[in-house]
C-alpha cells in the first residue's frame, strides 16, 4: 500500500505526502548540487493546497489496518530531526538551564555543569501534544477535517516544546546566530531579545545577529554582537534590531559562511519561504556532517502557517487594523452616503481581514482571497453597497490584499522572495465604486485607507509579547536539546516542535466552511456575492 499520510486540511481526502520530505519540497537538486539558490527554494515551497490535492494518493480504506498504518506514518513524518541521527556517538550533558539557579553559569563551567536533575521543570522527550482536539461526527459539520467518510477519530500527536534534562552542546563552545528575514512584523525584537536572554542563562557567551536577513551571510555585511545589555529594551519599539530583507546567497554560500564564522546554532525568524531556506540549510549542514542546530520561529503577520493556533504579530495586526476600520467608519458615517474602504494584509489568506472585521463590529462587507465574489451583477458587491447606502446611509468594506486579483491585470513581476507582485485591489475597488455610483447618477463619498506599513511597524501588544517570549525561549531549548530542522509554535494552547517540511507544504488559509468565517458573515450581514 502506498503512503497513506494526508496533509492536515479541511478536505475529506486530503493530499498524501512522501516520506522523502526534502526531495518533495525542494526537488532532487537539493541532493545533487550544493549550489542551491535560496530564492528558488523559497518559490518551490509555495505549493497551493489545490495543487497538492490534485496529486493526492487515496488511502486504501479496505485495508483493516489502515488506521494503525496512518498513525504510524503520521508519527514517522512528525518525528523531529536530532543530532544523534547523524552523530550516533554524540554525548549528552546535564542541562545548564534550571530555574533554581537564577543567574547565568559562571567561569567554573569546566569543573562541571551546575545542574539540578531532580528539578521537575524539564520536559520528557516522550511528551506529546494532541494536534487535533475536535472529533467530528460528519464530514458535513462546519469546519470538518475528516480522513474517511465516517470521520474516524485518529489521534495525531506532536512533540512538546521546552527544556530537556540533557543537552547536546557545551555552552562555552557555542556560537549562536539570529537572523530575521522577509518583511517586518510586530514582535521581531521581542523574539530576538528572549533568544539572547535564554542563551545567556544556558551559559552562551558568543551571540551574534546576522544583519538584513540571509543577505547578511555575504561578505559585505558585518555580524552584530548581541548580549542582554544590547537587547534589554529593544522590545519597546517595532521593527527589527537586525534589519530584514528578502533573498540572499545560495545555500552552499550560507553554510560556507556559517563554517567560517564558527556558528553552531542558527535561529531563523521568518515565514514559509524563510523556513524553506532554513530547512535547506539544515539539510546541507547534515550533508557536511556539521554539528549545527537550525531552529525556526514562524513569523508571518498573515497567520498563514499550517498547524499552529497563530503566529506572532497577528494579534497586534488585528488590533491595529481595528483603528483603520474605525477611521473608515467615522469617515463614512460622517459623510453623506459615505463608503469607507480598508485594505489589509493577506496575500493568500484572509485571517487579518476576517478577525479585524469580527473585532471591530463596524464592517458591512469583508472580502478575502479564499472566497470568490462578483463586483457587478444582481448579487455583486456594488449592488449590495447600493442597498446599504439606501438603508443605512453609509457602509464600510474591508478587503485582504490578495482578494479579487482576478479583476486585475496579471503581472509576471516577482519580489526578491519569489512572490508574485499583486495588483492593488483596494484602489481598483475604490475606482469601480466611484464609477458605479456615477453611472447611477447617485452620490457616494468614497474614502480609501491602506494601513499596511503602519501595522507592520508597530510594537507588539501584550498578547503577542507573551507569545514571542515563549517562542524565543523554546527555540533555544530545542537547539540545546539537539533538535535541528524544526520550528516552534503554539498548538491547542501548548507549545510544540514541528519538523519544518510539515508546516511549509502550502499556506494555511481560511476555511469558508469554518465556524469563524460563518461568525464573520453573521457579524457583517453580507450575502454571497456569487
């Protein structure tokens, strides 16, 4: 029987995956050539759910053992890589992390590690977290994620994050590096700060920041020394202490640079494309038999990474987006037949637009990439706006940047990460609304707000600050525990380690049959625009 492991999605028979994670995600070039282009890898990682579904391998449900085989296959895929996979004779040491010892370890480290193995604050390597907690009774239930037509309950367990009793790196020998890639996101400085602080508590003395993303591994940019003193107050402002950028050198050049610098731990903050690069770096380090831990911290303001409750920066983005929506509402409500338009982030997923619309309670129409809509016609958006002006006197429309791209002229332009440059749907909607009401001979006062860069540059709010703190700490715990090629996230309110390929298979998207989207529709009162 072929592989029976589907991806975690909302379809009845989700796509199957190969056991060969690396070759599936990055192609055979990863194992045949050491000069791999980072941009190419990032592009290959962006596989849509529809593309993957078209290559699905059906599960043989006539096999009486299909469920146990599914569980076994799932466990195999979600088993996280460890240094002992390559270095079988690697010797563990008692952990230098213990909260009974409140200060970083001192110079007498060579005489023995000041550890307390009787402290009950460590995580057992066999601890697991349940990935899915709802047992659906029918595939027609709202948001149902079923494996077979009977919605058979199958337990799916993933590794619990946290400090281990044994570590695989001597802190005095570690040189740790942190890199932030992609675009800005609230909370970047919070994660950087907490990684540095936790590394110092373990006893690491050599900590550096790689400037401007993967680009910083080139020769023209110098690394930035980091310490608790340097990062103490960085979380009080937005942006990234280290700077961000897209693209960079080849994977081979990055690993060459890591070898020259003596880096043994690399913490990568970024989204799907950045994580694809991190996984390729991890794979290259294994090929070269380098004792290096590569750990990711998911950073995407769009909240579009699989399997996780949310990613850092998302809560702050929703909170700040409400301010823009409130401004649009005031402008629209104060004008004669006013219409306020707010465009929010969300290239392929509409989580920010959906949650901000729900939170504000002022949005009449929410448009997201996952749900098709018509502008014109009897069931179109423009017709509903006409109805709203006639009945309410004003209207507020919230749209995600990736929605309605079918109405815009296609472009082949791509940014440095390989993302297709999107057309401005907000401007298009604004122009179409003005044109529509002008042709009707009816007045409409249209105001358009795009708060994208204001939202990205914000300081993290309290909720994100806590999330960033715990993610940063657990990233360091995972590296010292000897794990590599992993990312850390929150799943069902618990913190977990996940193998990178499993979270970057395709972007997470809003399920149009989910309860949350239904709640958004109830809040806005909008009809189907089809």
